[in-house]
C-alpha cells in the first residue's frame, strides 16, 4: 500500500453485515479485510498491516474482550471500533479501558461509522508515528494539517506544488488558523528539509531592534553591542526563514528585506561588507493585503513582491466539517497512557454550534480544558466553557448531519453538479452519494 492507503479489518460472524460493510466502506484509499471469527481475524492481522479494526463484541469462538486484548498485543497501533447490541453497552464501555477508540450500537448508521473510521485512522497514524518516532526532518517531527474539507484539500494541493520550488510564499488568514503549521509543512516537503527552519513572529520584535534582529550587527555598532551578532538571516542560511505577522515590521526594514529577496545579499548593522545568503522565505499575515493599502503597514513594493504565491487559510467557522477530525486529533494528542477520551453527542453539537473566533488555537484550548474536567474519560457538555453553551442555545438544531449536508453541497457545487467527481472527492461510492442526496433532499 502507498502512504495514502490504509486497511480496515471487519470482524463479525454475520455474513450480511460483513458484505454490507465491505460494499459501503470500500474506497480507492481503503483496503477491506473480512473475518467471521477470532481465529481468522488473528491470522489476517499477522499477515497484513491493519490500521482500523471494526469488531463485534459477540463472536462464535472467542469473547470480544479477550480478542480485543489479543489484537492490542499483536498490533498495538491499530485503532478498534467495537460494534455492540443494545444489551452490550455496559461491556462496550468497559472495553474502552482496554483501549478501543469508540463503539457503535446496532443497527448502526453508516455515515456515523464512516466518520468514526476517519477518526480512528487519524489516531492510527499518530500512534504509529509515536511508535516509530517518525522520520525526523530538520530535527523536528513531521507536522500534520488536519481537515478533510475542500478548502483544506486545496491547501494541501498548493503546498505540494509550491514546496519544491524556491519561490517565497505568503500565508494569509486570521490568527489561530494554523499558518505556522503550513509553513513548517512547506519546509518539510521542500528540498531544504534537512536544514533548519527559523521561525519568528515579527510582533514580538521591538521595532527599534528589528533591523539588528534580522540582519545582525557588528561589534560596537551601537551602545551595548559588545560583540558581533548573527541575525535571523544568517541562522536560516541554506534553510527557510518563516516571518509571521510580517506587517509588524517597520516600513524601512521591509524595504531592506525586499533587497534580500531580490539579490540574496544583505549587510548587518554597522558592517561594511555584504553577506551572500541562500534563504527560502515564508511570510504570514492576518491582514488583508488589499485592505492594508491605505494603511502604513506595508511597503508597496515589498507587499507586491511577497504576494507572488499566496495561500489563504480560511477561518474555522467556514470549514466546520473539519471540526470532528480536529477534536479527535487534539484528544489523541492529549491522551495519557491508559486513557482514551470520548466526546458525547451533546458536547460535539455544542462545539459545532460555536463560531470559533480564535480558530484552531481556541479549539485546542477548549479541548485541553475538557480533558481535565472529563469524568471516566467521557467529555460531556459540562466540560465545556460557558461561552460555548450560549452558542448551542442560539443554534439548537445544528448537528453532524447538517454539517455533512453543507459539506456535500459545497463539493457538489464545486464540481458543478457532477456526481462522479463529487463521490470521488468525498471518498464514497456513487450509490452512497445518491443515498445521501436523497436523505438530505438535495436535487
């Protein structure tokens, strides 16, 4: 399998359920394996790389919990979704302590199961990365940009295209949307991945020191300069320099930085000789460049130069279909040994109703708070800040279904009504798409 593909092992003694799941869950990036008993499941697990396991609690040759323990011992990174009947809920809850990532009751909703699989696959990736400690690039663990919305897919496409090039990149979007993550992703996919990426938020630099911070200075260049000092440009030589909130740099310093962009040469404060440098620049701003034309925040020539290749990161409120995956990502990152947090439907609905003015950063803080307040590793509405509860009252009907309907409509409109392309982007069969269109009354 290539890095985009993953495998799902379905363990159920009912042939009709195995066939149904094989038909409905199969997609180009998924390999479906079927087992009707515990013995067959263990054999398949020993012969294949398994990422996600969907297993019934009741099997003919082994107790579900016993098989669960054996599976976790054999392939510890694989995430397990337990299928339970109404009478098995207590046992399923106990199974959470053994390391399952979720459970779903019969008769189950295929759309909900599909979402649970995506979340489980994300956890598998993180677990395998932790086990193998990943491949280190530039001394850092590879970053992930979480989401499956059309906007995020477009960003991934742009990142893959621009990363190998040497052109500078401008990232735009509100504070907290993840521009720093994208900058690191570009660096790690670039030809400079084995070198350092130097990161600096320009808003944290004192304006009177910004020139010396960037370009360095000679000994005696100013009071207190007792020795020579290399600037950010020197540290980023042969690598990448990411300057966040670039509009906070003084206009005169922007003009000097423009010369570096054009000539790859600079002179430190108080120095007579120029330095040659090889730096790939990534800039970021939370300001609209067009709206900033009337403000004295951007040197006009500098603004035009850095805007050669722009990637805009939309706010979280415009891509709420990414929320479930982001929530699960943060829960997985925050999971302590032996703990597996689960979020109930009321809490998730409340999260979906919130507008997230602080974007992904705010979401991460909310999830961190929720894990502290969680009882028996279950996050309920009581674990969420009061400001989120007001949003839930204002939008009482917002649900995962409404988010899914909006997501399908966006992709359908993007492909101008083409069902085949829509189903391919969604990763589902055309039959499943038609069923969803009928369910959501979409013509």
